[in-house]
C-alpha cells in the first residue's frame, strides 16, 4: 500500500498540483502508517500536515510557504510503549 501512496503523493503534489488531493493522500498515508505500526513515521507525516509543509500552489511550480516555522519534536522511541512518558510528550508536541 505504501508504494502506491508514494506514487499517488508524487502525482497529486508534483504533476497535478492539487492541494485537496495532496492532503487526502497524506491522510491516507497517515492511516496506513498507523495501521502498520510505524508510529514515528506517522507522527512525522502528521507534523508536516499540521503545519502545511510542501503544499503545492496550483498556478506555480513553488510550494506554499508555511504559516509558521515549527521545529520537529524529538523522535518517537519505537522500542518503548506508546503510553510511555517520553512518547506521550512527543505526540503532544506535534498536536
């Protein structure tokens, strides 16, 4: 599923330059990563989605500037449970 979503994201972002399809694809990718148990990657995708990172401008070859610049929080430790104090802090920093 993830290779198809990568192709879909490339097509919607770089070829069609459609913001709606790009966001739709990222949400599908977020769901697939969560279902696969890849929570660190899912948090990275969620963070990019929340700040509007690399959203295409329809009439230009550039991407929309993000509203604000936010540093990505420290990474999720996948060796620990999700309810561990450090992992909860990372997921709360994203939201």
